[in-house]
């Protein structure tokens, strides 16, 4: 998969008409990405990045998140004050993308943040409250709740991860459909 990106970027850069679309950083970025990270980046920016969300009245609706991944951090609030993060960047990603090492999702996201392909702006979330309500029903949260001690409570930070222009352009250039 990574080799396909190299080949397509080099092919795009080799034509005068399309060379201006290729950043010199793309090759260095590809040297620091694995196939799972490219799968995540592709998914976030694809039409597959959608979710059927149940409403309180039992009805469902389909919503799309182009270039964006709604996430929540799950905190264990301590009775003496403060909290610790129990789950970081909980999302539907692992259910929608087949990864070779799904346990590394947060490491993958951190790497793509460092490379400038993704960002997680502070205090910014998606506008659909229902997605966060759905994420809060995760079995992972129930596991954390079952381990709480007296005085501890669960708290949440709702956020979103989004693709940067650099990430979007890398996908455009490396797409086999780019002409």
C-alpha cells in the first residue's frame, strides 16, 4: 500500500502539469507512515466515513463525516479532584477499518498528528450530539465503569479529529484517479 503511494506520487510529480500538486514533504511523510495509517487516512476522507445513528424515538438516520472523526476521551474523575484518562480517542474507527494492529490506533493517530496530516483542535466537536451519545454506549466504557472505586465517576471530553490540507493533498496526489 505504501509503495503504491510512492509510485503514484512519483508519477504525478513527473508531469509538468501536475508537479505543482506534489509537496517535497510527501516522500518523507510516506517514509514515516505504515499501511494501517494510510488506511485510516483514506477512510476518514472517503464516503465510507458514515454511521447509522439511532434516535431516541427508535428511528435511525445516516450521517457522513467527510474528513472528520468524532471522538471522546473517557476520564475517571477522582473524589479528591482531578482525573485520569481511561480511554483516549474512542471512536467507531476500529469497527469500520480493518487494521493489522488495531491496538495501535492511538499511536497511529499521534504519528499522523506529528506529521501534520491530522489535527485535533481544542474545544471543537461535530455538531451532531447523537454521535457522542452513541459512542458513550461502548462496551469499553462499561468495562471502565465496572472498575470504579467509591467516589470515582466517569467524565467525557467530546472532540473531533480532522484531516489537514496536507493530508487531503497527499490523498489527492496519491489517488490513482488523480489526473
